[in-house]
C-alpha cells in the first residue's frame, strides 16, 4: 500500500476492488481523460507528454514524448506495444498496477495510440502472470463493449484495437526487440539496432514500446497538463516514482513516492528501517541489472539523472584505479532502472548474493552473442565457487575481466546487465570477496 | 496418430488469428492451448499446431523449446513456481524451496501426478518474499513451516495453469 507521502498519480486506486470494474473506474472519474484527448490533435497530446518530462519506467528512463516523436510522419501503420513482461529481479510494480487498475492502463494506451495514430496495439504480458492476464482480458472486453476500444471509439471515427498477448517464460522478452519477435510468433531473441522500433518495429511498421507504468501516467498528464506533471518531479524527470522495496527492511512494499526522495528516507521513513535492528550494507537501486550503492551513498535521490551523475556515488571500476568507461570517458555510477530497490543488511553474504544474480543472467541469456552466452556462464561458475568457499587467487580479477569482456560487446543490453552489477559489487565490496577467498586458504592450511 | 484441437480451442485460435496480420503470432497462444488439452507438447502435438497455423514444424519446435513454460514432457496437474531470486533468497527462499521438496517428495524440476515443482526466477512479487505462484494464485510471505498446510490447501483448491488458457 502506498504511503501518504506526496501525490499518487498511478496508485490512487490500489486496494480498491471496485475500481477494477468498468463502472467503478468510471465512477472514480475514469475515461474522462480519454474523452478529452479524443478532442485533441495527436500532435498536441505528444507536445503535452514532451512538456511533462515523463521518462520511461521500464529501465532506461528515456523521455517518452521524444521517443514518440521518432515515428516517421508519413508512416502508414503504427503500433503501440505495452511492455508488461516485468521480470527484472526486485521489481514488482507493473503486476500490481495491472491487477488493481487495469482500466487506467487501457485508458493510457488508447490516449497514447490516438497520439501516435496507432490502430492495432498490444499488451505483451509475461506468461507467469496468470492472474493479471485474466484481469486484463476481462477489462479489455469491458472496454470494447462500452466503445472505448473498437472501430469507432465513442463515435469519433477513431479506430483503436487492443490485444493481450501472453508470453510463455523468458526474461529476455522484456527487451523491446525480443518482445517484438515474440509478438510476431518467433523465438524471443533481440534484434540488432538500428533500426530502432520507432522506425521499423512490429510487422516491419514503426512501433512504440512503453512500460506499463509509463503509459498509466498519460491520463493524468492529459487531465492536469504537462507542466503540472513536470512540477511534481525533479530536474528533468517529471512525475512520481514507484519503487518496489524488498529485502531486509521491516515493511517491504510497492510505494509511489516523490521523485526526489532519497534511499535513506525510503528505507527509514517509508519502510520502517532495516530488520532485526541491523544496518544497511548494500542497496540495489533499480533491479539487479544496476550496480549497487553502499551505505555511504544513500542520501542520493532515486531520480534518474542523480543516480547516473551524483558525485557522492563512487564510479564503478574495472580494477582499482581503472574506472569503467561507458564510452567517451563517461563513468558508470548506477541507474534508476526499473525501480526495484533491494536492501541488504550488514549480515548479508555478498558473494552469495552476486552468485544468485549471475545464475539468473546465465539462465536467461538467449545465446545469440558469444560474449554474453559464454561470459554469463563463466560469471556464474566462478562466482559460485567463490560463494561456496572454493575461490582461487585471481578469481576477483577473473570475474572483472570476464565482465569487462562482455560489456558493450553484445546485441542487447542483457550483457551489460550482467557485467555492470558484477563490477559494481567487486568495486564496492571487494573486501567481502577477498575475505571469502582467504577463508578458503585458511581452511586448507 | 493424428491429434485434434477441441471445438472450443479451434474457436479460440480462429478468434486469435483475427487479431494479427498473419497466423504466425498465434503460435504462442496455440501452444498454450495445446498444452492445456494434451498435457504436454509431444512431437505429435507440435505437428498439430504446425498444421493448424500453416507453419513449418521446425518453426513451431523452435518456439516451443525457447520458452520455459512449454513442456515437452508430462508434468503434474499443478505447477508450483517457487522463486529463489535475490529478494526471495534474502528472506529464506531456498529454505522454503527445500520445504516444498520435502513435503512433496520431489526435487526441484521433478513432477508427480499432482505437482510439478519449479525453481523459478523472480515472479514480480518481491515485496512479499519469499513467494511462489501456482496458476492464478500467489503464495506470499511463505515460511518453511507453512508449506505443509499450503500443499494441503492446493490439493483441495487446485490452480492448474490450464485454467487460464
Ligand atoms: C534484458 C532486458 C530486459 C528488459 N525487461 C523489461 C521489462 O520487463 N519491462 C519493461 O518495461 N522494460 C524492460 N526492458 C526495457 C525495454 O527494452 C524498453 O526499454 C522499455 O520497455 C521501454 O519502455 P519505457 O520507455 O516506457 O521505459 C528490458 C531491457 C533489457 C535489455
Ligand atoms: S546480449 Fe545476451 S541476451 Fe542479448 S542478444 Fe546477446 S546473447 Fe542474447
Ligand atoms: S525475487 Fe522473488 S519474486 Fe522477485
């Protein structure tokens, strides 16, 4: 349940079963923004979204209005696809959002489809989300029956269709081009970019892929305006921020919070502090693909740009003295990612935690690129032997060099997603790895 | 042996074909339906899907073997997907998985007539870790000592994944 801190844009109806039904949603003011948007010109909706500084909530934080602007003006057929594949470990907001407020997603999608002049649109929902699939199927049927979807929505002559497409188990299908392949009935393997989906995506047509939370913010932007939404946020990031706080806190949960809230505030004021009276050791700020923060870095806000550039966050190193280069000498600190905040207390076995993360990536690599397929396998093997107390001298350097060999050398960002946290944990918790390896030697002696 | 889809499944597949510009995207839904009706995706079942959607067998095979929810071997009536990923691991997910193994007499990855036990990656319920999903039912904040009771309840009120398709 969200806290009272700040304004609730997308979680206002959490916990209210009535709002899930179409009549309940309408009673709460639902679909009024669609009526308003249908009377607007598509360009004006996009301009409002640009002004709002809404940024993608799926992981990369890309400006939504700017992305919409990439669709070629003369496009014959355009598609809008909602990414509801949520499977980044530590992230559990999209599932809750769809469960509690399916019509807000549909309303957001129809408004966005109108802005993009997109007729055939899809929600790609993760296969394991069976309960939410049933909820969405029902809500879509209700919306068709009431004329919010169909050939001629609300008598305006505008045609918008929506189909829920169910996945069948594969983390990689959250990557947008893998998702499009899966939607086309292929194996879910990422495509080379460019071309970007906004130019050539689903069925060869310009396609916008947006996250569930991103699209659910659109009705509020139409209602209260882009300037209002921007003012809710911080810097170049409009709106609120949903975080999913899990791990060693007293009150884990999904919370809609101010964009500028710091990790210390989140942990202590919202989540009741660290469990068992312990202290924080590490915090993953945005799903396991992102490098961790240590206890001294938690006064940074969870806002997108702050996590990338705030100098209170130490840069990720390849090895001591050699910062990881994102290109052009840009340093890697961390990123806001998916909003999955995982808190680890000071009794956490860090090598074991990173092993579990590497096991995940090794399992989910789609196998197309050698550095990712082989590299994630090696990261899992070597981190496992370190975690199990059989680490060898040089394993820390080995883990770092494997990670360095993957990062930047693959078709999709899953490679980076494995390499970055590995390097990040080695940078900030090197002593934990050294101690584990030294412990092995102590036992052998 | 030539297998068939039920009339209901045929209707669903025909309706799904209306939603896309070709039949190929319906392969995922057709595989879910085929698994529901035939229990698992044997070679014959894959041929049925290929024939129904005018796709090459190799294409259907490639899709069926890419995604983890499709099974090529028979499984239990219900599938318990127990997450052991980071948030769940930090709050005892492996201990709960071991409790399921003990209660069901199954190792992770194995099946009895009633249950298949799967060690799952994050199921997007991390704020209620450790957790599992069984069809449309989420088992949240599980403690190892509750596992026996949970298994009993699932036996009485089953949630097979096929109920969703
Ligand atoms: C390996 C990988 C997995 C991803 N998983 C998801 C996901 O589950 N949900 C999601 O919305 N975005 C995911 N993304 C990001 C998408 O590729 C894409 O950037 C996003 O859906 C765009 O929507 P947004 O701009 O609204 O954030 C993933 C990216 C990668 C590289
Ligand atoms: S980086 Fe990994 S997951 Fe991405 S395309 Fe290459 S092999 Fe597949
Ligand atoms: S880590 Fe277990 S549900 Fe997310």
